[in-house]
């Protein structure tokens, strides 16, 4: 994400230089114009990235679907012997699409 914003900043700097060097605008006017455009583009980029991240985090499976795809007995044994965290990790290895929250719920319900 930082790389994207740094890229936007470089583009803004180049646009400011282009406006100033071509005498299309005074340096202060160019700064206001480019700064405003940068803020708007940064906000749009941030909103888009958040939306994509949230979409990836939504699990395409119900808890019952996840339970059917895993070896419940082995996960129960792992949870009882080594704890909840290793069991959740193992479940997510078996079903990588499962969210952390859903995996924890399944492990706790075994």
C-alpha cells in the first residue's frame, strides 16, 4: 500500500513540475491543483484497497462447509494436546479460504 501512495506522490511531483516548467501555472497554484488531485486519488485508492481486502476476508464457506472439509477428529486431538492455535493453523492449511474467525469458531465447536 505504501508503494502505491509513493507512486502517486511521484506522479504528483512530476505533474507539479510539468505545470511550473511549462508556465501553465504559478508554483503556488500548481501546488494547490496537484495537491487536491493527489488527496482525491489517494482517498479513492484507499477505499478501493479496503474494499478488496474486505472482500478477500469474507469466507465463501459456512461453518458446516468447513467442518465437512476437514478431519475433525485429528483437529480435536491437536487442539486438546497442543492447544487452540496449532489446531486453527492446521485447519487453515486444510482450508486456506477459511477466515481466521471462522477457523477459530470451528475449532472451538469441535
